[in-house]
C-alpha cells in the first residue's frame, strides 16, 4: 500500500489504485519492504552539501529554505540497486533533479547521473526535459504536470538497466547505461557506462522553489550498505592523514585523490586490524594500482613495495586482476577482469581476523583465510611512469567483536 503524508497524517491509497497507476511496470521484487528515506519531520539521514539550513523539513515536505544556496541534499547512505518513489511539486519554470549513484564530492549529475526534474510541461522531449537522464537520454514523452501540481516519480535501477515512471507514464524503459552521455556540451563526452556504479541519492537546488515528499525506497543492492559506522579516510580537500613514499606524486583535484607516476605509495596515518573499507577507484589506460591493508613501509627500503596485503587494481593481468589479493588469493568464479580502464568502479574490502573478502561493484571476488598480517596501515599504490589513478569517497569502519554478521547479500 502507498502511504501519503498529508499535513502530518498518513493517508492510505488502495492497492487497486496503485496497480492502475503502475499497470505497465515490471513486478517488484519481494519480500523486500519499502523504507522511508524522509520521515516527514526532519532531515535525519540526509547530508546538506551547500550552506547549513539551506534545506528544511516543513509540513511533511523537504523544501529549499535558501534557494540557490543548497547545492545538493544527499542521503547519508549509498545505494547501488534500488526502487525509489517520491513526489515533487514545481513552481513555474523551476529546475531541480534527482541524483543517483553520485559521490559526496563533485556534481552528482555527472559523477553518477541525474533524473531531471523540470517545469517542461507541454514541451517536446529533450535530454534536459523532466524525466530525462540529464544530458544523456530524453524521456519517451513529456509527462510532467503543470507547475503547482504534485507529480509522482518512480526510479528502478538494477545493474545497468534503468526504468523511470512519471505520473504513471513510463518515460524510460529498460535503458542501458552505455556510451550515451555528455558533460556540459555534446563534444564533452561522459558516457554513463564510465560513471560510478553505486552512490548517494540526492536532490538538487537549482535556485528555484521545489518541494519533495513521500520519499521511500526498496534497497535492491546485492551488498546493501550498513546504516552507520563508516568514517571518511580521505577529507577530499588535502592529504591530511596521509604520508607519501617513493616517486609517485599525489594531488587532490575537485575532491578526487589523484596519483601519478610511480613507483610509490600513499600511507594512511591510521592503522586498522579488523575493518571494512569502501572506495571508488579509476585508472587510466594500462593503469595499475592497489589498496594495501594491514601494511607498513618496507623496513629495508621504505620507497619500495610495502609489507602487507594488496587488494589489486589491474584490469589486464590475467591472474592478479582487480579484486584479487595479489599473489595470495584469486577471485572465485571470475575468470577474467570485468572492470575497465577509464571507468569508475566500487571496491569493498573486509578483513575479520584471518578471513579476507573483496567485492567489485557488488560482486563477490575473494573469500579466503590469510594469517600473515594482523593489523597495519592502508597504502595506495602508484606503479609506473605514465600511471594515473583516482580515488573518491574512501571510507572505513572498524569491526569490533560485537559487529553484526555480514548481511545475506554478502554471501554471493
């Protein structure tokens, strides 16, 4: 049943009405339950990207209290695959958007993608129209209501397949995240296939009065993110908390940690024993890197390869490819790399005692027992001249004895 907030009360829309509204939609996975992303009273579970208090909760709605000052309002958790429903109301000429799979830094419309929210009522469908995948895929038809009326929107994203409904009309049907997409101008190619594969849900402040309500979702991710516990290991501004060895050069560029050349390593100041780490990673053509963990600089020569485990980043090595623990454990059931040069991917590493596991884009890679190292630092690897590697949203959470067991989705 659909729950609708009206002046702080809950009204129930009949299953028949909902079935009629979404009659052409694919069956929804069960028994997953709908979860509210907005409680109707506060912005708990959301992070403001602009000025403090630029966004607010009023009368069961998310509103822009300081138009033009809010940038994006994003969820505190990341979501890979999901079924999202919400309602929005536009003022005349208003522009906004729903960011999906975006990073915490940069513009979610381009680090991930944006389903456009725009007063384009009565206009021909374009790649910037309401319901478009912004600057990538035009909607099948124009389905937004006139300004001042509430609109319903549903976004279903699983793997590389996107479906979008606007006011019950399917405006995106089984769209593949492929080579379509550009940045500001068509000549500035930015293919959907090369963008992040998981990330935050976000709402955009474009300077116009816009209201959102009844935001809920089913998390369909194969590796759903825990609700809390992650802490940033990289502040997206500078190299505070890190120290470099070797020849690689490290810079921070628009919130991205970039390493060039090599060999060399960037060590975290902090050490961890049992942990879970998640990071977005990209390498250039024939690039090579790795995420060392439980590591230390080499005692004989700190400028050479560290001691510790290395979660490999290499999209070409037939044996030690991305997701492997270098020279210690190969991915199980994965015969060759599926990550690509110049495309972002999501790396997850979990170490509990001797059990070491890795996932790439939610797909289980390594599950092994190793006993060589019990704790140590993280180190990001620079490998060779011409090498360019990029990291975003490096987050870690320490695992204690009371840490709950991995979710069912982890047991792929």
